[in-house]
């Protein structure tokens, strides 16, 4: 054992990844439906490893530079995620969720300071008590900027984090029962009020036209119509594509240039990318399908023109429509070629950035030209799902996960904002810009109480991430919000930072962690973690009159803890508990980050 521990001490990065490797399966292990999660498991594993190593005379040390890098990644990615939900949390209909976070954070800060003062605990403990009890690693990161890498803060954080992870989850689950509330009934009532059961009426839940058919335009009445005019006259149909005989390479009209270019390119690749392409079409259908001899034409090359509203129909065009089965024989003969009926589909994550879309209810989109052509799977706000309901309002930086006819997806993207395509260069731009700005802000000193106080890397990156996430849509910068890279960076930075904290806490526990000190730290964390929860629930239910179904998630957000909201959504089988979570969580993240810094300054 000592030789293994000495080998790990000589290879600190290997040690950190070994802790994470052990934490992942441990965090997923569920007992009675409850699990620790990767972060709490990494904390537990790291403390145990460091305690055993110290008992064998082996010192496991991680250099401060490594610790700073990991906490910087975590803080910046977290700020990017919650930034768009922060400003709305303190205005309009979401103000109550921001106030819940304010009340909860204030109670936690006062409780931690009071207990440390009454029990005469070392001042370094207050940041660890506050951050561990709130499962808010951001508070520990900012607290350590005042008392650099304090072992006692790390120990207080470790002692309280595991309880807060499971204890707060249990309290949130039973809060409605203690008040005699049927949370399932409240959830169903909220869904009815929001219009969840009637969301099918929006035309956004699936590809409503059940039949795809194609017709050749031979009726002079339709020649010269635009696609928009066609759909106004036949609202029960959606034009999905228009195929036009590809012109010759010379002597064609200028307005046919896109189709002429399409002749020279690969049709399948272009169709998948939504660019006009060329296909070879036969007037006969599949084997056994009767050939339409009356207007049969020789095999031809056809350009896929798409279905823009201003596209004018020409004689001989093939119009591909989706409908409920009604016949459009007045347009011309039906074409049963499988290639014509092969409508390009797409899947996209669309980020809401346009001012025109912000505040629009989903129910108001039932008349949009993309309704009936797409399926809106879910909406993420601040990284969590919100209900698909007629009265759900779009907010800036919401991410819409949609699939369906490519033309419809493109139209929704044009209306709402932009398609969030992964782009390594753009992501690195935002990362580098934020890191430079945040680390620079962290070096700026502010005179306070006869001392030169600096935000440090964590505080500066928190501010920078919040600023960039708020400005990114206006500056048309790619953001991490819809990108898996942001989530990976946040989770990786958090777990690795927690592993370094755990090693420090475990060593201190083995050296000077008396039973009395640990007991006091735990009691302090229990009060600091539980009291704000009860106060926030009482204020939200009785003073703010928030529905209990929504309040469960809002209180979890105010305590910066995702698990209770996820548990409530699972138990009720609804996403209603997530409604208040993003704004409360965003406000709590910013407030707890500031509270960790303030607590250490006051305690000094």
C-alpha cells in the first residue's frame, strides 16, 4: 500500500484522474432510488485516499496552478450557462424566483456567520460551511480568493457537501407532504393552466400532414403563383419542395442560375445540406404501380428548388406537398416517383436570439408557415427542460430541439434566431475571450476596509462569463449554451477541482481533524443548508403564492441544487417543477459566488 501511494504522489495528474475514474461508478450507484452523483462521490473518494495516505506518512499534494486551471474552467463554463437566465430573474414574472434565491442566500450567509461567531470557529471555516451546505462549489472558489487554499475551508466543505447532496433532496421531496399538499394534483392543475394537454393544437408536436404527394403543374391557373400564394389558397397543405426540369447549361435565364449550378454537383449531399440539387425522375412509380400514360414524359433531370414563399411555379414543375390526403388533381396529374416523394429531413438545435421571438407564446405559432412541418421535442433553458405548453413563452438563449422537414426547420431558425451548429473555432474564441477578460478582472484591486481586495481568478471569471453570455447573442458570438463542449468543460472542471479539495480536506482530517471540530462543522452545515430551504419554501408558498408544483423546483434552484428538481420532475412525470428552476439557479449562482467572498471578508 505505501509503495502504491508513493507512486500516486509522484504522479499527481494520474492521481486526479484515478479519483474521477473511481467516482463515476460510485456516483451512479443508487440505493433506494438515491445516488451521490459524480461530484459528491469524487469528494468522498478523494478524502478517503488522502486520509489513508496521510496515515501511512505519504503526502498527496496538487500544485496551486493545476487547481486554478480546473476551477477557472468550471466557473467560466457555469457562468456561461446561467448568464442568460440571470437578468430575467430580477424583473417581470420571474422576479419572484430571483427573490427566492436572494432570501435563501441571505439566510444561509447570516446563519454561517452567526454559528462561526458563537462557536468561535476559525474564520476560514465559514466559506467551507456556506459552500458545502449549499452544494455551491462556486462559493468555495470565491472564498478561497480571500483565504488562499485554506485546508479548514476544504474540510468544512467536504464534511457538509455529502449531507447537502442527499439531505436537501430528501427535504425537498417531503416538503409538500409536511404542508399537506398533493403535488401530483397541483402539477396537473399547472399543466392544464399552461396548456400542456392541448399543445398538439400548436402544430409543433409533429409532422401533422400525414401524406406526402407530388403533382405536376399543367393547369395554367397555377402557373405564376408563388409558393406563398399556393399555401394561402390551400392552407390544409404544406409545400415541401418544388422540382423543376434542369435547364441547359447555356442559354438559360438568369433566374435559373441556381438550378444550373445544381446540375454540376452531387445531388444527395446538396439535398441533405438544403441546397438546390438535381435528381433523375421517372414518371412511373414503384413496381406494380400503374404508369400514368396520359401525360408521361421522357426521363429528365430535375432541380430541387426548395419551397421559399417567393418561388414562382412554372408549367411542368412538380409540387411536393404534405397534407391530410385531400386530392389536388386540379393542379395536374399526380407523380408517384419515390425520388420526388423523398423529402429532405433535418434535426437542429435552434438558439433563440431574435427580439421578435422573445416573449412569444408557443400557442401563437400555430399559424406560422413552419407549423405542421416540424416536431419540437423539448426546450432547454439554462440547461434544463421547460414544459412544452401553449402558454410557454420563448426567452433569450432558449434552445429548441426540433426535427422535421428541412424547409420547416430552416423557417423556424430564421424566425427564432440561429441554428447552433458545433464549431470548434467559435467555441475557442469565446473560451479565450472569456479567460482573458476574467483573469484580467481578477487582478484588479479594489480598496475596501483599508485593504486592497481582488476578485481573483474565480471571481473575475464569474463576472466575465455572465457578461459574455449576456452579450453573445447581440454580438453574434457562438455560445457554449447549446454546445456539449460547455457542459463537458463545466463538469470536468468541477470534478477535478473537487478532487483537489478532497485531497486537501482528507489530509487535514487525518492530521488535526478532532471529533469535536468535525461535529461542529457538520451541525453548522446542517443548519446553514436546511434553514434557508424551509424559509424559502414558506416565503414562496405563503407570501409569493407560487404553485407548490413550481415551488419545489424554484426552491431547489435557490439552493443551487439540481437533484431535487430532477427528482420532482421524475416523481410527477412532468417538467412543471423545472419552470422556476433556471432563474432561481442563475440568481443563486451569482449570489452564492458573491456570498462566499463576502463571508470571508466579514469573518476576518
